[in-house]
């Protein structure tokens, strides 16, 4: 598999090379994306509002008004890189999970000037201010308008079924080892469940920090270690392509079908259907662990068969193990975590909490 990217920013940020048309292998890009530079992170949305860059980033939808694409929809994700710099990723057909054709993308770059964002890519320039923007061609003709959208996961706030175990609902109920709970009732990274799990369904809500100057794995990094063996990555990957070490990936094993990551300081959801590996009496693996994941209500892994444990995970085995919320020295917050234990069931039915696809609201 190979990839083609174009952009004009002339810098290396967030593991993305901009400023040229680049043909590169996935392995090369993965090395770039693993570069880790950490800077102070903001986890309080009210504090982030004081940053004018934070106010300009986000998701936008537009329609081309002229040329060969006249009338066709597109999406644009604009991510802050700090110090007035931005990257943008355009999606043909709409945003990920909102019409994107799963194929065509184009990179943009941007700079903030007096509260307005100027964006540019080959053949086009644009401006964004507040909740709207416009794109112009090389002759200065307006060829598209942009409208900001704010999306919410369709499973945000999902209520646990009667047979669910509430792992965290805003206070310490004894399910996690030494949980760090904030004054506003949120769970911090770096804890592990007391109970062990075999097969299960899991609902979890998380929020990554705003850390625009940080790059790669230093940007809102955490993870959900299922059975302490298999990591479902948490990272601020908003505005990136969704590689196998970014948010929604089964870490360094399988990338998500598409990157469903929302902007930092937005509450996001994971809904997981987990069936552990089976072993015979001699300890030989006879069937692999399978994992289905919906990120913000959109299917990103469908019964994926894990070839082995991920990264620093515990070795595979028949014994149930806990769920760990990784501490990677980045502030990440969690809430509304519940579990349906299916260790005594061989059912392959889809879980109740994974029936919806897409987003609950779009502005």
C-alpha cells in the first residue's frame, strides 16, 4: 500500500510531511507518526477557549459551486498546530462517517491572522472566521462556502442495560484500583479494573487534551488495554488519516477503517465487542481473539482477528485479565464506563449498544 499527500506548510508536524507532493511507504510514515514531542496540555475546555487557535479549529462542510465538482459535497477538518499554524485535511463526499468516499483526501495548510484563518492548497486559497468560510480559485473566484459543524457520537451518554456492571459513573464504586477522580467526577488515566474479564461488551467515553504543539504519540496518548493484552489506542488524531498507531487503531496491528476522531476536548465514545482467544487443554491457541469497535458510533473494526497481543501487553492466554486505562503521561479523562460480562456465553450476536451508526447531532 502506498499513499500520496500534498500540502504547502513546509514543515513536519504531527508526523505529517507538508510542503511537497510525497510518495511514501506506510512504514516510513509510521516512523514519523511515532515521533513523540510533548508540551503542556490543557484538559479544561473553558481554559482552552482563551486560545484563538482553539476557536478556529474544527470540522467544516461545503459544496463546490463551480468546475467539474460543482454541486458535490466535501468535508474539511482543521487542526491547530500551535503558534498560529494549522493543518487541514479535505475529504471528498463529506467528513469521515458523514459521506466521505473512503478514498480521496487532500492536505491544506493554514495560518491565523487577526482572528481569521487563511488556508491554502495547490490551486486554492480560503478563509475561515467563526462558523463559516469561503474557498477561492487561483483567479480569485469563490468556488465553495464552508459551514462549521459540531458532531456528537450517537452513543454518547449511553445508559447501561440492566445486566451491565458500572465500572465508573462519577465516583469510586470499588471497580478500579486506586482511581484518580477529579473534582468534577471524571476518571483520570492510569488505573486498572479489579475484576478480570473474558468475553465482554464495553462502553467507554473519553476526552483527549488540547496540546497543539505536541506531536505524534505525545499528543493526548492513552489506551484501553483489554485483558491487559490488546490495546485500543487513544490519541488526539483529529485531522490525521488514521494509521495503525493513531486513535481507533488496535495499536500497531490494525488501523481503523476510517479516522473517526473528533477535535480535542470533545467527549468521544468507544463501544467494544470482545471475544477472547480460545486454547485447548495443552495450551495451544485454537481460535484468535476477535474485536469489533465503534468509535463515535461508527464501525471501525468488524470482528478483527488479533494475531497476537499488542505492544507491551501481557502474553496471550486462556485466563481472564483486567482492563487497564493506560498512563502515558498525558492527561486524558474518562466517564460513563460500563461492561457486560459474557464470559459464560458463546453468543456472536451484536451488542445492544452498537446498533446505531453515525452521529447523534450535526450543526
